C-alpha cells in the first residue's frame, strides 16, 4: 500500500494581485476567466492591516463566492485559485490558498505537480519537524519557502523582507523541488512573490495598470485572458527560473535564479487547456490551433488518397477542437458542421475523476443532430485522444445517429507516455496509444480510420521549436521522474 502524502492541484488557474483597492473582486473575476483550468474548488485570500481573510470551498467560482462572503475579503493584496485535483476526494482541507503563520505570514497558490513530493514531505517531518496538515503538494512548497526565509544564512534580521531573502529561499526550492510549479505567494505586510519552475512547464504571466491616483497595480495569472479582462497591460511572461517580488509600495524586483539550456513549456496548454483568447509564452493559443488544423489538412489529404477516404462533413467535438476543425475544413474544402450539440452544464469530461463518470457524462454532454448526420461520411475532429473512453463513446453516438462512415482525427500526436507534470494521465496502462499500433486503436475506438497529428506538425504549429515539453508523446522528460512511478501507483490505488 502506497502512502498518499499529497493531493496534487494540477492544471489549476491562479491569480495574484497587489496595489488595487478591488483586489478581491478582481481575483474573483480573474478566476472566472480561468474557470476552464479547474472546476473542483475555488478560493481567494486577501490581506490588510487587520490580517488575512479567506473564502474557499468545493465547487465552481460562481457558487463558492457570494456578495456576503466577498464583503469580508478586504485589502489590496490577494491571491486566488481555481482547482482541478486528480488524487483523493477533493476535500476542503486541501483547497487553496494555503496559509502558514511564520515567518511573516504566508499565503500560497500553486499550479503544477511536484514529482518528488513524497520524499520532500518525509524530509520536512523528520528533519525539519514540520507537521503537514493537508495532503497537498502545495503545502510542501509553502513549508520549504518558509524554511528558506527563516534559514537565511545571516538570519532575517529585520521586520521587513529583503529581496535577497526571497531569492535565497526560492533558490533552495529550485535545488530540491522536482516537477512543474508556477506559484504566487502573499507575504503579510511585505508584498507579493511569484516564481516559475526552471523549465517553465506551467504558464505564468505578469501585467500592470495605472490607477486613478497614479499608483501602479500589478497582477500575475496563469493566462493572459485574466489580465486583459481586468484591464492590465501585459508586461511579459515570468521567465522559467525567475522570481518576481512586488512590495507594498509597488516597487518591483525580478531576478533569473536558474536558467536551463531550453525551456520546456507544456504543449498541452495550446492543444487543450488554455483559453483561445490567451497568449502563452509569446504564442497565441487561437493561432496555434488554426495552425494545428492546417497541419492536419496536409496529413489528411494524403490519407484521403491512400485510404480512399471520402468525407461529407467535418465535425468538431466541442469545445477546444472547434478552431482547428474550421481551419481543416477550409483547407480541405469540406463542409464544416456543428452537429454535436453540447450541454453547457456538464463538466469537461477529461477532468472528471473516473472512467465511469467520463462515460456517463458523454451521453449527457453531447447530442447529435440526426437530420444532418444520417447517411453521411463524417470526419470527427478532437484536440487529443487520451484514454479513448470519450472518443469511443462519441463515435458510437455518431454511428447511432446514422453516419455511414466515421473518421476520427486528433490535433495532437499519439499520447503514449504518462505525464508527471500536471496533466491527468500519470498511468501508462490507461493510455489507448501506449503499446498499440494504429489498426488496433482504430478497432478499439470503432472508427473507420484514425488520423493523428505528427510531432513535426505540432512543433511548427506551436511555434516553440525545441522549447516544448512533449514527454507524453516521446518519453523525453525534462526532469527525473523516478518518483512519478510512486505517484502513478498511488493514483491507481486511489481509483480502485
């Protein structure tokens, strides 16, 4: 039996604000724009002279926060979190932000996954005598950050936080923490700290705006859509291995603490997770998905000839594949039709925490338009094929609606390896493309043909060349993932 020491908060949405009198309201609105990144729970923490104020609970952003509980979130310093968890039952105790009283008073939100969390939590208990109160990997990083501040070689030695102290503490985190992490932390009476892992696996972007009184407010968020919605001008992405500190007077410090030879941004951000309005690491999500569709067209043209495929319709599987499907239809001159009607009140099935839930949700989530499908040869377009559960069910839906032939295309290449950095497929045996050849995949999905994007097309579409983490496609992990096997075992036990 594997001891579960953590409850990762993987592909989450985070925001941090300082200097704005509407910090709580802006955090709420920012989280609303990032709701697609996590639908399990939400929380906001603010700070003013009377202390920390917090609201967090299980559920969507709009259900967690009310006019009444928001009124108590006072202060011009705030962090917020929209959570997507993948292990455990999503208990309230594990919801973020997380708080620590010493030193100063710290509140943290985190997007990512700490691969060696189990080892670090044991070290904190045995070496540092820190008793962890949750199962969250965020609490591990929060305690490490506190240890670094308290253990600065010459001592903190002042009631004020020095940027040198922060850099020391985060440098120690970079040395010890293995995984993906974009983090924002409030420090009581001192300011806001944001930093990103040395490979920049998870996104984090910084913006600012000038207030009516002439002072500047600063915001960091998982995606630029949150900044734009709230009127913040994008300054730039937080660099991999960089720390940003904004003090209570609005003064800004930044420093690149650790630089890798190449960044490794998660390709799945553009393929699936990020909002199409966002720009991540200088690459627009919408434009990337257009290019994914165009690249697919090149491959499909070849397949149309080789496999003698004739298609009447190109149909997107809502929502993230729509943009690529439009581009594909334009390139192939095949009519584009949205004939899978989505029930907008059902969660994204990829995020649901069990195969049984995903299967039952598909029937509720999508309704086919039989009058448009019957007797037609249909190309279904999806962003990716992970476990195949959802894909198989959708193909069955379309066949039952009368389609004569069903072809399934994916804007992402075959996912053959687990992800240990925050995407919800850490168990290789769950992946339909792992160890299977294309004819077997086609048979298991029930499709007349399956066509995947190729890796070169993905690279060109995302415009990031070698700065992409594609470990789930090719097994080239940017960090040591030996501890990830334990995580996968824990996840498997938890799902049984």
